[in-house]
C-alpha cells in the first residue's frame, strides 16, 4: 500500500506534532505572499493599444498565483489571467487592484 509523504513523516516522528504545517492549502500561499511586496504596473505594449494592469513579484507557486488572480477577477468584475508568476487584469485598474490586494493582506505598490 502506497503512503503519501504526510504518512511517512508521521511514521518517522511518531506522535510529535509537525510544526509550521499549514492547516489548509489556502493558508500556506497567503502566508508566503504576505512577506513579499507586489508591484503593480500598467502596460500598453503588444496589446493592440489596450491597457492592461500587471501584478508581479510573487514568490509562491503558480497555483497560488492563479487563486489570487481568480479572487481579483471576482472582486473587480473584470477579465484577466495568471501566467508565468504574473497576474494580468484587463484595463487600467491599478488603484482598484492595489485596494483589493491590500484588503487580502498583501503588500503592494503601484509603479
């Protein structure tokens, strides 16, 4: 029977509690992102003259970035995507993105 790494770790440690283990998958990335400062940039290049808001500076997994992007899209009611460790939000929404990220507890700055 195959065991996952949690079971293997518990077998090695016995009944000792494992410290710094996140209780849920959503808590782990949020804690890591809180330490980093995110940069918010508006770009027009290569988009047919249309403005896009880009959020960079993530130090977490691509899945965590995608989860944050989904929350931003819902809060702002706009389109966007997450690719390569960056979030793209359609339109010039830098102030709105900054407020939404601050409400999530993430440090940010508009460049």
